[in-house]
C-alpha cells in the first residue's frame, strides 16, 4: 500500500510540510525524526528539507 498525505499518494521528490504525517493502511505512520514507519507493513518514508527523500519497503 502506498503512503499518502491529504489523500495524495507520495513519491520521492514530492514537496511536503514537515508536520504532515503519512497515512499507510488507513493509519498514521509512526514518526522518528524525519523517518515514518508503518505499523502493518515494512514501508518507511523519509523526509528531507520539505521533500519526500525516500520511500522503501
């Protein structure tokens, strides 16, 4: 499942507000600094300077 913010699927290079928490499996992802991880799958989203830096599974 692809993570989303405000209903929009995220992709690397996408501009984001650092306060926006990605949603995966209809739940907010856990935050650890600029890394977000899903509770139900191995998906990790990384922010860097207002951009989605990486999305990995």
